C-alpha cells in the first residue's frame, strides 16, 4: 500500500469516526433529555441505525 492510498484510507476512517462520534453524542443528549421529561425514549432507533452504518463503513475501510 503506497502512502497516498494509506492516507486516503485514514481520511475516510477519520471522517466516519467523527460522524459516529457525533451521532453517539446526539443519542446521549437526546436520551438524557427524554428520560428527564418522560418514560418514553422516542425514536432512538434512527440514530442507532446511522451509528451502525458508520461503524460498517469504518470496518470496511480497515
């Protein structure tokens, strides 16, 4: 693997890791707020699905 290919792969992984981190922070804040207001969590499955997709992309690129 040459340096350019390696750098590109690291850049892809970094971008998706950043997205995953953002999704998980949103999920954390969302669930904390919802837990305070009521017993229902709402639609966290959409956020979880996005997070899982990011993990899949990271896994494919490693």
